[in-house]
C-alpha cells in the first residue's frame, strides 16, 4: 500500500508497479546519427544511445532503428521499484 498526503496511490503487489512502465533502451550503433534522428534522450561514447520508451513500443522502435542503422549492441534497463515509487511521490 502506498499513500501520499493521506490518499491511496497504489494497493497491490510491488511487481505491479514496475510491470507496465517505461523502460530504458540502450543501443550502440556502427553509425553515429544524432539523438533526434533515433528519438534518444542522450548519447554516451561507451553506453551508446539512451531511449526512454513504453514497453509496448519497444519492438516497433527497434525495427525502425535496425531498418536504417547497423546495431552493435542492445540492452533493456528495467525501471527499479525505488525509482517508480520516487516518481509517484514526486508527482503532484
């Protein structure tokens, strides 16, 4: 159970909080497009491009990127329970 200012925010299993949220998709490409060209929020030499995306849209995004660029590596970073709870309490 999560409460914020006396109001019920969430009542369920902890896994339910992280199940249908956005994920961080990290991809490394052979080419070097701009972050705008692939819809990324940032780029790092070692980590590659970071894309915040809804889990349901991930396959479509990967197909779009791989249709244009050669992918070297891909990693999906799940949201942490702590991060989801922190965002819930930060929302007003």
